[in-house]
C-alpha cells in the first residue's frame, strides 16, 4: 500500500513596496470582476431559462399531443 506524505508548505518572503503591490493586484481585480460578472449573468440566464421552460412546456405538450393524434388519424 502506498504511503502518502504531506509536503511542508514552501515559505517565500519577498519585499515589495505598496505601490508595486497595488500595481500587481490591478489586473487580478479586473479579471475577478469579469469572472463575477459572468457568474451573475449565467445565474440570471438560468432563471430566465427556467421561467421560459415553465411557460412553454404546456404549449409543447399540447403541440405534441395534437401531432400524435394527427399521425394516428393518418395511419
């Protein structure tokens, strides 16, 4: 049986000025903002799709029922 070992985390210390830290974080903030906007958009679309499916399911069922009746009458 294979033994698993936990690796010790690597500690890296680096001195950066606050200005450089802020400059380094700006693209990350923009990327995170874009990701968040996408997530919110997909959540909104999921709700819209659910509502559309609920609204049109009875229509689709009726159309399928009528089509089935028509095909049976044709046979």
